[in-house]
C-alpha cells in the first residue's frame, strides 16, 4: 500500500482523536513511561512486529522505563496515513 501524505486539515483532524500525540519537528511524537524496563521493552517488541508487518518503521528511543516515538514517512516527505495508523496501534497497545 502506497502512503498518502496528509494535508494540514487531515493532520489536525487526526490529532484531535490521537490521545497523547503531538507534532514535534514535523513528526508525530509521543513519550511513554512504564513501571520498568521489561514493560517498556515488551511494548516495543509488540509494536516492532506490527511495524514489520506494515513495512513502516518508527524512529524510537528507549532508556530504562521510557519509550520515545517519532513517526514520519520518508517516501512522502512528511506525515502520512501510515504514521496515523502506527500511532493508533500504539494507543491500542496501551489499552
């Protein structure tokens, strides 16, 4: 599936319903904190499987109990529907 770059209006609509996400440096951005490293790493592992299945990989960072996620679609030069889908998967995994 080819990614579709979001318009400003589309991005604003998505952000209104993507709890915890902001745009930072042109990327969808979220910072998460877990009780300990094992929870953080297990969360990343679940999302890594999703990322591979979707062929859309996050920029992310982990230190102990923190996970920082930045999403962008390099193929379209900005944010796309793939980034929104990944953000939705992150939020669903937190429920």
